[in-house]
C-alpha cells in the first residue's frame, strides 16, 4: 500500500514545504523543525500568552512517557486509526 500523498509526489504533483508553524509552542516545534528546510514560528506563537505559559502539572513543555506492555500486549488498534 502507498499513501495518496506519496503517489501524487511520485507523479510529479508540486509540493509546498512548510516554512512557518502556528499551532505549537516554539520549544515543541524544535522537536520536529529539523525535518523542514527552514521552519520558523509565526509571530503569535512567540507573543501570545497561551503559547508562553506551561501546562499545569507538567515540569516541561513536553514529556515522553514509557508505557510498558499490558498483559504482554503492546500497542493495539481496536478500531481503525484508534491506537492504545
């Protein structure tokens, strides 16, 4: 199987690379900006309070949590596109 996007790119359909993002905190964007040629943040991400304050209860803007297998079962997909 092949994603529709991949098929379109292989057929020569032009693509547009993201060069600015406006939905994540700047610190979170730094996790994935290596994937883009020149990804920056939109001005509101740098200025608005919602993007500057942290989530209550979290020490950092993002945390990775290791969830061990439950009853010797790893990640499962009980219904399509729903992973647990």
